[in-house]
């Protein structure tokens, strides 16, 4: 393309500092905040965030940003790293479907930390988040779907979300936002191999993205420059991580008319999103035909690429593996009635009823669904019952996607389900009200969230 996409995106991001914030956009930005805290709180007491918090305690300096893992005021980058890591741990965070990307964890954590450090307002936070989502989601669209062959988009593209949101929160102009994006391009990383086997690396990807993007923005605010052709150059981010130098015309075509934050998928299941359509199909068949786990003789899932390549895990044993296993999550849905936090407790990971379902579940790549990905995340489900009946369903979308969204009430219900057990019903209700309606400085949000119920 003739124009530099990095400069175009930087100008667009800078405009969110002062342009009118439409009520609908602000509402969607609040929805991402509600969803992010819902994903954050259950991860606060889990590794790797807890292990990192302990390991880095001696390096923490003074600051006004809240590290929710231990509730202590911290420097911006410290809070961004640990909060972003914790918020990706239980796999309940948001998705931008067109980029195969979880923007909330790497974007909101540093944006919130930066606004808290600056003593800014809720509107400052909503603007920073919106700008971060805009830039990172569009960069994601420019490099997909080939980027996802080897790279974890939340770790790579998330670095841009963090850089832009932090830069906007710090008051950077378009020139300095451009340099933040440029430096973020050379900081970005996150390999898919890190979560194809059991490890703690996956939640560290948005943690690192939040930290690295924040560093890029802090540097840019101080005058540090980056290579302004770092996105589209012959050895730039797109060329290094996708099949070409980027589909920038497609990614930027509707800039100004489409606002990416208004099109988020909010998870309705606590596992990898590439399994959702199959789980939704099973729920619908159960609703229509009234069968239970004991009635199921076989389950066959036809899916798109990542459903097969990432989530076909017949032998899943650990919590991490189970969250990425069609076989385990299908068993959990049939036996427990849902795939939420309880599905991944040690007791249920060893549940013989769930284990009995797993060998009955097969996964196959469906060429038609693969060709429609990533614009569509569909599944074809075939269930054979013990009485010989064969039930089939094509599931064209996922509950929680923009075309089948969770309502505000359903999103609040998800928040309460995930947060009440962590901080207690009263504290969760107060936090939820502040996120939906509050306009005070985000620094007024409670710090010691995990300990509130203790």
C-alpha cells in the first residue's frame, strides 16, 4: 500500500484522546472491563501470577498502580505484567473473532495501571482501552490467518494493544504513539508451541505483552524512537510472522466507521474458544432431545483448523490440557451441565464419568468449516445415542459472538458467578456497579480483591 499503516493507526489512536466518545462505544468498553475483571479474579490466587508476584516482590518500587495479585500499589509495568498474566489464567477472557485474538488481557491491564498512575478518570480509561483495541485488532486482521500457524496472537498482537493503550493514557500525541507502536513491533512474541503441551507459559504471553507494550509506550513518551516501517517493511512484523507484508487494505478499509471494541466475543465457557461451537451444538441437541451423558454412545465433531490442530486432545490430564481438549470439555458439559470453573477442579479432572465420555469423542477437520475460518467459527456435531438414534447439528456461530452476544445481564451473571466465590457477594456487587456505572478515578477500585473475602 502507498501509505504507511503504522502512521495511519497512530493518528487514529491519538484521535481517541479527544474525539467524542459515543455512548454505545463507551458501553462496549465498559463491557470489556466487566469481562476482564470476571476473568481476572479467579486467576489471582493461581500460578503463574502468584509465583511471579513472590519472585518479583523484592524488585517492586513505589507506584500508584494496583497489582491485584497481592493488592499492593506498584509501578505501572509491575502491575501490568502480573494483572495481565492472572487475567488469562482461567481462559475466560474476551476474543476478537476476526483476528483470533484475546485483546482484554494485554490491553486493559496496562491501560488501567497507567490511568491509576496518572490519577485519571474512568473516561480516560475507556478511551485508552478503545484505542488499544482498535490498533491491535486491526494489526491482527492484517496478519491473519497465516500468523496463527505458529504464533500466539495474544502474545504478539497484544503487545500493540498494550503500547497504544498505555501511550494514550500517558497523553502521547500521534508521533509518540507511532514510536510506541514501532518499538512494540520488535518486542512482540509468543509461540504456539508454548501451549501445545502442559506449561504455565500461555498466561505469561499477555503478561509479557502488557509489560513490553507498556515499556514501549513509556519509552516513546520519553522520546525513544522506533522504526516507523516496523509493521509493513520487508523485514517488519507482518513479513516476519505471516505469509506476506500484511493485508493492510483489508485491515484499514473501514477505519473510522467500524469500532472493533463493539464486536467482542465474551466467553460463555471456560475453555479454548475453538471448542465453543461444538459445545453449543451439544447443548442445543440436549435441549431438543433430552438425553444425558449415560445415553451417549459416540460424539463426532467436525471443526475448522485450530479445533483439530490445537484442541483434539484425547489424553488430556492436567488443567491446562483439559481447557484445550474437545474430549474433556465435551465430557464435562455432558456430566456437569457446563464448562465453568468447577469443570477444572482436581476432583473433576479425575471424574470417572467425564473420563468415560472422552474415548467416545472424535474430532475431524471439516474442509468447508476450515475455508470459512476465521470469519466464521462453526462446528458440525454428530451424536450417536445408545438406543441407535443419530442426531446431527450444524452450529454456525458461538454463543457470546457478536452475532449471538451475551446481554449485559448475562455478562453480569458471568461476573457474579466467577467473582462471588473470590471476594464475596457484597464486594462483587459493589465492584460490578462501579464498573458499569462509576465515573470516579479507577484508582478508587478496591486493591486487595483476592483477600476481600478472607
